[in-house]
């Protein structure tokens, strides 16, 4: 049976939410993100883009390019709430959907065309989202994920686009290679140096040449250029907490070792959050003493997934919790109240330098393993055995998807 896959994307999501809250911001240049000069632009309105502003840019440069822009510090909790409203509508309307980030969704509408018509259904669902949430949203509909995602980009702002079966290559051909999700800045420069500018050129290049130039990623890019994508829509399954524990072979009261392990645990969990585009709003420390008495202490925090913010809170919880001065059998760390967030760390709180550092560290972990890079304070945890993997059995949607 021929597939019908829809990709939906909330237009300038953070900006749209802020305008919903305050209508005075309509049609005005708006920047959302860290408000200091060292902050980063998390989102920008279309009115600022003509000045060369884009997300991920330093707030200082964005202000220089568009000095009349209004700057607002973002609120991840508010954005997550509005995202959940859209999620509920899509959940009610579609038989199978995937939430790939806080503002992006895929849904498999295969078979619905027999009795209703997929495009008509998709239009009515989009209108329902706009009416009930007050947020603009665009969609692309085609036979697979990659073509639908690119179609959404072409449909924006606040519109829709259907790519009929058999027209995938024709639709993609005149577009820039930057429209392909797997083509980042570095890959784009590599392809441009080879004289490749349009997807049409990629379509004519043999696949093995792309593999020789770009490795495994070259094969993915070549297939995308052909309009080929066999990835399924992964059923949405929001996980609300993650945790990890360490049970010691011999009970201990070595505070230095205990804190070192807690730091390593926090680093690992924070990396897993960033890897899955997640943020936590509640952290917990667990201690089990040699007499098997178990104690827990938790605290609510602003939505976050950054080590340098989480670690001090975890250590503070441990200091407050560890009052009995007995030998410890087990310690653990838990993050809960997890929500989607498609930025690696909080763009509303952290500097561009901090964001670039986390991106570099996480890239090393992706390539060489999650314990390759760690703080010196947590290095002792590596020398006394590996921690239990907190993500055994975790649904792939939580860890695998990324904003492309």
C-alpha cells in the first residue's frame, strides 16, 4: 500500500507563542532567547530575517543587525504547555504519529484516502489546530518523511503543500541542496566546492561517488535527493523520567568518591537529555544506607539539560540528604518532569560559548562513546566500574530523533 506521510511544523513556534500571549507583538521584529549580549537567539520572527538574523546567532550580533527588534527571554515551560496542546489534537485525529521535537510532528495517514482523502483530512486537522490553539502551523504531505519535511519548508509560512506520488524528484530538483535535512553547513561547503548547488545535480551523481566523498552520510543525502526515504513513523511515547543508580560491592562513606560518582551520573543523564532533545524540571538524589533504609530528596528547577547547572543542584541535594553518616550501599540520580526541547541546552540562559562547548563535547560522545569526555571531578567514577545504563529499554523516539 502506498504511504501517505504528513509532516507538521509550528511556524516560528516560540515567537508565535509570545504573540499569542501579547498581541502587541504582532508584525513587530522579535527575538526570543538569552537577553544578555552573551546570550543566543533561540527564535526570531520573519520580520528580523531580512536583516540576516537567524536562530543560534549571538544576541549581540542579532541586535546589531536589527536594533529595533524586541528581545524576550524565553520560557521553556510555557512553550512545552502549548506544544502539548497541539500534541493532543494530533493524537486525537491521527492513527499513528511521532513527535520529533517540541514543534515538529510526523503522522502516518496511510489508508485514510480510501474513505476520506488524506489531503482533505490534513487540511481540516491543520485548521483545527489553528482554531483551537491560535498558533500558525504548516504541513507537507507526500509518500515519505524527507519529502514531506522539505515540502513543509516550502509551504511556510502558515500554509500547506501536497506532493503527489511520482512527483518527488521533480519537486526536489530545482531546490538548493541546503533544503536536504542531512546537509549542514560543513557538508554544504563540501558539496559547493564540488560545484553542486541544486538537488538536480545530486540526482544525477552516482551514489558511490557520494559515499566516497561523504561516507555513510553521503548515501543518506543521495537517497534524500532522489526522494527515497523508508523510515517509519515512530509511535509517540513520552517518557516522563530517567534515572541511574550505583550499588557498591562494599558499602562506603568516602564522600569524595560518592560526589565524583554523582557528578558522572549527572553528566551522563544530562547528555542523554540533550541527545533526545529533552529538558528536566525536577531532580532527585537517592541514598540507600547499609541498613537498607532508603532516603530521597528532590527539587524543582527551571527546565534545563546543562551539566554546569544540574551538578551543583545534585551535590546540594546530597549534602542536605546525607545526615546520618552511615555507610552507603547505593546512590542514584533521577530527572523527572521531562519535556521536549529541541535545543541542546537552554538557549534562554546560556551563552553562545557554553552552547558551542556542549555541542563539541556531545559530538565527541556521539562518535567515541558517552564516557569518553567527563569532568575531572567525576573521573573516579570511571575507575570503579560502569554505572547501570539508565536507558535500557527506552523507546527509540526519546533518544533518536533530532531537529534536523
